[in-house]
């Protein structure tokens, strides 16, 4: 981290990627460590504005696919978690438990919500009686708590914000349709709005959600070559249906347990945005999620009459941009434009316009796009349409750049010695390599070089591959899987 006397400095990515990440968060006014609360962070207004945009777009998609929002208690009876054995085993090390309330010891402790499958399973058992009640499609926007030992803002904190979808279905086929449908919703959002290319795939049994039959995820490559699990969708089978006796009467009049799913993304997506696009000068945000898309900075002179005309024109441009649906700000604060340019670069304003008396005489603005190095002159006439075009171009350019980076840093490997050498080096890559399907091989690789299987890619993404032999054991392998070091 930059020293106190040099707080404005952003550590270059090449020098120390972890410090660079923390510096971007600080200089971008996104969040800060909540030192008085272990492992937690304060999300600042600029960071929360990004989360609100993420929320709005995902919420729209959830409702378009038939889901309704609800809210469930923060506190979960401890006995609920114990009803599903794999679930409680998976979450026990991270639980925060309330044992005293109102000055008295509770008869039964409450767990602060780490996830809500158990509590929602209880209410599903009360709400579902017949096949006519299905499918039940619920989403919750909430905070959760998982007592993490090693924290990093947005990526892994003790408390974080998320959404968790929970659904119940009459058949396993219907549940699986839901699992893949929501995985696709996440993938489309990540690529269309975050400009972050992702790989949709199935997790191994070792990496699946505690209590699920199967977990599917979207995996993204960050600028340091490491993987980020950006969203998950789980096939819960009938595990929680049995644990909480969630039964329905089918069309033939027989009682069956429901088939359930759950799926979620969190404020971790903001960490993904930072690490996918930002540079050594500050935040770079895709325009569709940037709280401020255009900043207009005036160049003032000593002539007050000239300055007033600049202010009037600047406000006129601001109105034109806002009328076109662009979030814009005319910055008429006193002071030199240099520090303002610096600030807008740090917080990731997509377009920065400079406007002075001479520019007005020539009918132009100075434009600096956040993802480009050079400034250029653009016409004031038609500024709103021009800005919309620039924003669309920037959105596409960021996605193309990130996709090319992933392609350039994805390798096929067959020799385990070469694989281990790569994973133990400072260089991070995605590696497509054969695996024999065993937990033992997976655990061996993780122990020897820290790499994990990120997913078994789903068809249709360009990762199809022929059968071969496992690079570790030499046993038959049905296909290549994606290995990487991960956050």
C-alpha cells in the first residue's frame, strides 16, 4: 500500500498487483476498511452507486424470468443448519453465532445468515402444498456474514451484499432448466454490462456448494491472469426438500419432495470490474455501469464575462447530455482544471470534456476518453449523439480487450511438469488440460502448485475438446478442464 505521505500514488500493477487493487479502491472512492468491525468494509457512495446499477439490471432480468423479491430474517435457528449435513459442515468454520439477546442467554443460538437455503426451506414447507403452487420463484436482496480469516475489499469480506435466488420445482428437469437459465442470465449480464468475458461451466464435486448435487459457475480472468468465480447457480436436488419436508401433491395425488435451486452474485462483482478493466491511473468502468459517464470541466480566464459564457455553455452541454440519458456533470467549482481531470480519471468517468473561451469560438470541445491515451477535439454541435456513440464504442472496446487478454493467456498443456512449473511461477494463466475425474488428482494438483479446476466448460463456448489422458495420472480423460490460480 502507498505510504501515508504519498496517498495519491497508485502502485503500478507490475510492481504489486495486490497493492494496486487496494489503491484503486481508495483513489476511486469506492470503499474503505471498517477498522472498528473485523473483516468488514464501508462501501462509499461512488462504490454503492455501481452496486445500485448492478442491482437494477439484474433485478430487471430476474423479474423478466418470473421471479419475485421477498425478504427473510437475518437470524437463522442453529438447528436449521444442522438438518442438512453437508451444508452445516461446509459453513461451520465461517459462522457467526448470537447466543445472548436482551441481556439473557438464548435457549437456542441464532446464526447470522451465511446463506438462506435452510430458512427458506422451512418457509417453502409451509407455502407449498400442491403442484399448483409450483414453480415457486423467489429472490432476496440481502446482506450475509461469513467469518473470513483473510479479507480483501469486495472480493472476500466478513459481511457483504448479494442476491440469492431460491426456487422449488415439480421435477428435476424443470429445476435444471432453472439452474442453467439463471447461469445464462449472469453470463449475459457480465458480458453485456460488465464487459467481462466469462466461461460458463460445472464445478467439480470438490468445489461445489455445500449441500448441492451440482454447482455451475461463471469464471472470469482478471488482469493478473487469476480466475474470479463471479456467480454460481446450484442444483440442490431434493436435499433441502427432504431436510425440511417440503412436499407437494402431484397431479396424480401422490406426495413428493420438491426439487430446489439456489443462485447468487454479490458485491464481489465490483472487485471483478476493478480487476478486469482498471489501469495504473485509476478506475476504468464500462459505461453501462459507470455512475458518471461524462464530466465537463471549464477552462477559466481572468475575464469574468468570458467565464460566464463558458459556464452557460457548459450547463447547456450538461443538459443536452442528461436529456440523452447520459449521466453528466458540469464541474464549475473554483480551481485549476488539472486536479479535476485527475479526480475524474481516478473515479472512472468515461468521457472528460474540456471547455474554454477559445474552444467556444471554434465550436469544439476537448475530449479525453477514459480508455484512450490521447485527447482530441470534437464538435459541440451534436455533442449528445457523439457522446452516445463514444460510450457504446468504449463499452465494446473494453469487452474486446478483455476477451483478447483471456485468449492470449489461455494455454493447452499436456505435460504435468510444464504445468507445475507455470503454476509455481509469477505468471498466471488459464490452462486447458486433461483430468481423470478423481478427487485425488484434483487434491494433488492443488497441494503441489495451488491450482484448482475452475470449471468443466459447458458446450458452445469454443472450449470443446477430444478425449485424452490425464496430465497427472496418465489415466483416461473425457475432456480438458480449466485449471488456474484463483481469488
